[in-house]
């Protein structure tokens, strides 16, 4: 297969080049930052790109953000993230839609060369490969970020009716409860969603946006 490598550590980059060449693959280009990665993928449109997460200039998440661009712009190029880190935000974005041809391995947990090459081939063939630690961290992030998970069934009903545009009186009529009870539910919803006190109408809109986003 034709491969582009994006890895800023020179020794590891050269090691990957040699390993893939010895395995019969063609490394069409190996680069050290995300800008060069995008140029290389656009120029060569390889079968797969092996990408580190943290690269110049900030060494934070350039690789993953570039992977998202590749996924949108050159969807036939498969992506294997090979990193020491789980960058939760952009990794979750990468997994939002089609999971085919996506992999995320942690460098320190790749058991041996054969495991890596099997993962590379599986992703290149349209499969999905994830280190269990990556999956665990992304699931934990999902649980942490679900603001509706803490709501009771009744509070969810109230929020659903708020999303329909009903007033507190209308919600009370629909649920056969008092308007005062509705106010208590609404106040509890605002608290659990962590909405600041900035006027009830403003918080009501924010609560509905949380509901519609889930």
C-alpha cells in the first residue's frame, strides 16, 4: 500500500519508513508537522496516513485536527493514529460518523511489530482498530459530558416540554402537576446542567439547547 507518515520524532519516523518498506509498502512521503501532512496527502492521496497526535508548532493536537481535515477532504485515505496520548476531544470528533478505515493505537502499548502491521493492514482494508485504553478514555469522557445523565425521568419530561416551547403553566397542564412544582423542576434542571443565573429566559434557552444536542 502507499503510505504517508506524519511523525515529528526523527528516529521513530525513520524507523517507520524502514519497517514499512521492509514489509513491502511504499512510503510516498514522511513529514514532521501537520501542515506538511496535509500537503502530502493532497499531493499523493495515499491509501493510509500514519499520524502522530502532537506535532509542531504547539505539540498539542495538530495531528488529530489534520486527520479530521483529511477525513473530510480525502475520504479514501484511511487513518491510523499512532501516539503516546489520547486527545479526547478531537478523537471523539474523528469517531462521530463513519468508523471504517480508522485506527488509534498507543505507541507504548503496541506489543510487537506484527501487531502493528496487522493493525495497519486492517485499517487500510477499511476496518477499525482501537487500543482498549483509547476506548476506555473516550467512554469516560462521554459519560462526563452528558449533562442530561443526571436528570430524573420527570425532569427529562419537563425539559422535553420546554423544548416544545411550552410555558410553565402549559407544562403543568400537560403533566397534571402544579405550576409551582414545574418551577421546582425547572430550577433543578438549571442547577444540574450547570447553567449560570443570568435571567430565567436565557437559562431556559440554554437548557433546551442541551436537550436538542443530545
